[in-house]
C-alpha cells in the first residue's frame, strides 16, 4: 500500500509572504523521501507538488490541511496521480 504517488495540492488562504513555501519545503524534507516543489500562484494560492511514498505524501497533506502552518490556511484541494519523476529534491519556486 505504500507505493509511490504524486500529490498535487492547491492551498487557499493567507499563504503568501508568510514563509509558507519555506516551511512546506522544510516539512517535506523532515518527512523524508519526498521530491517536488512549492510555488506561489498569481491568484494568491500556493501549489505544492510532492512525489514519494504514498504514506509520506499523506503526512505532508495532513500537515498542510491542519493549519499548523505559517499564515492561515482556509482550504486545500488535492489531486492524486502516478509519479512523473524528474525532481531533484524539494524546491521552492
């Protein structure tokens, strides 16, 4: 059940200009075995893409949705997919 997965999350709320991407990267690295990125979108959301063990992706998603993040998360939208690869570590874009 712990096969690799691709998680794409769009985080809504006050999540830009508060260190959200930096903390997301730090948390992904703390969880371990995740690659991907966190990116500010023009509409004020942050997009997070993570690939790695499904359980680790779930841990990152749980953290993003709990509100134990910088700023204020009003909601998250997620899509699960198969990994595409091509990421070196976890980046801030």
